C-alpha cells in the first residue's frame, strides 16, 4: 500500500510544504525527509519570515514547531489560517497540554499534531493524510464555485420569472415550483453521490441500499419525525462516500477482513466518516446528515472512530445507523444479528439494537 501511495504522489503535481522551526537540525531533518518522499519543501527558521512567504506563495501543508521565539506555533498557525485558510496546518510539539491541542483541532486552527521525537513512518502518513485533505478541500472549492455559478444563473431566471408574475396566485405557484425544484436538486445530489460510489466500489453501494432499507424500517418502528427519517436514510446512502478516493483493492480488503490492513491503511480508512461528512456539508443543506455520517462508526463504549465518542455523546440517528451498518457489513444473516444483539449496551446503543431486531425478525 505504501508503494501505491508513493506512486500516486510521484505521478501527481508535487505539493509544496512549508516547514517552520527555529532549530536548524530539526529543519534539515524535516526538509530531507519530506523531499525524499516527493514533496517540494520550503524551510524557514523564523515564523515572522514565514508569514511573509505565505503572502507570496501557496502551500498544501504548513508544519510549525510550537516552541519558537517571539511567537508560538499555535499563534503562528492561527495567523496562517487567515492568510491561507485552505492549507492543512500541522503542529510539532514536545511539551504541550493535550487539551490545548485538542481545543485547537476542534476550532480548526490545526489539522493534526506531531509529538517529538516522531517516527518517520507516522510523520509521512500524517503528511499524506494532510495532502489528501488539502486536495479534497480544493476539489470542494471547485464544486462550490460551480454551484454558486449555477445558483446565480437560477437566481436570475427566477427574478425574470417573478417580474412576469402579476398576481398573488401566480407568485404562490412559483414558490411551490421552487420548493419542488429544491427537493429535486437534493434528491439529485444524493443519487449522484450514490452512482459515484457504485462506479468506484459496487459492493459498498449494495451495502448502502440494504442499510437504507433497514434504516427506513427502524425509523418507522421508532416513529421518527419525517425530517429525521429523511436525514437517517440520506446518511445511509452517503455514509461511505468518503471512501471513493481510496484504492479499490484497499477498500475490498477492508470489507472482507478489517484486520487485513496495515496501520497506515487503517488510519486512511478511519478518516472516511470525516471526509464523507465534509462532502455532505459542502453539498449544502446536509449539515445534519454530515453529523450522522461522521459518527456512524462511533461505538457505545467509546471504542469506535474517528472521535472515540461514547453513549449519549453520539447523535441518536448515528446510533441507529451504526447498528444497521454493522449488521449489513457483518453479513446480514443470523450470525450477524446475534453479534449485534450480543453487543447491545456495550458496542451498540440498546434502543438501536431493539429497533434493528424489530425490523429483521419482528421482535415486539
């Protein structure tokens, strides 16, 4: 898998990385390590000088040491966010409160942190994930620009139509038509994502279809509100869209046996709920779907990913999707159902398990 990643980097346009550290030996080590892995590296020993460079040249990833004179790494990266908001920001630290780092990650100041001394393999895996995140952001920006252009065109057409409307009845009809168009656009976005998943990973599209059916039944059993049912079913359709950029052989191996992947590969896999959630949010109007997707691999006892949430920290709809997804991915048979039932109260939310059992075998 490492060879595949290195090959993809060498075949793609080289990414520019800015490294900032006041220790020359660290600066040289980072520059040489990243250069050998196929990146263009700009090394800088001064955060103030680095801020000037950032105003002149774009970077995919920006790496900064925490302990520097005049300005800390977190303070520097906070300013970087204002200058190059799309760049992926990474903090290197030897001594720093974990709560401070986590707070910085949650606020979007940094993407990841690396602890000194680091392992070369871990560092490179973090950088590759950072580059992938940057590429995704760039692609989403293009999609956003296209969407804005289409929305502007639609807005102009609507304005021209409104100018021709002479009566209140006609205006009400127009509003109804616009509402229908929005619903169609929403459905189209979901269908487009599903077709994309079908093209990249057919087995995952089949899993999604089975999961949607289960979620529909669970929502009916629990008498969820209409908007909650729509959110749950849409989340089931889009839950694995974050895997489309991963190699097909990796996804297939993971689907067959989640233990048959390396540590680096698992890290890539476990990022897919975050990526899928970001893609859902970028589509607009899918914020609730994004929250559910991000948490659908969390587990009731906190053993899931990506954020190790547990119990009530996990959104209720995500708990339902977690049980349905695990059942489908485990073979959607009697043994899979027994596995889910056995995990009630530990791995899975008891209410979600009961709803699943009701749908599958008609439990009261």
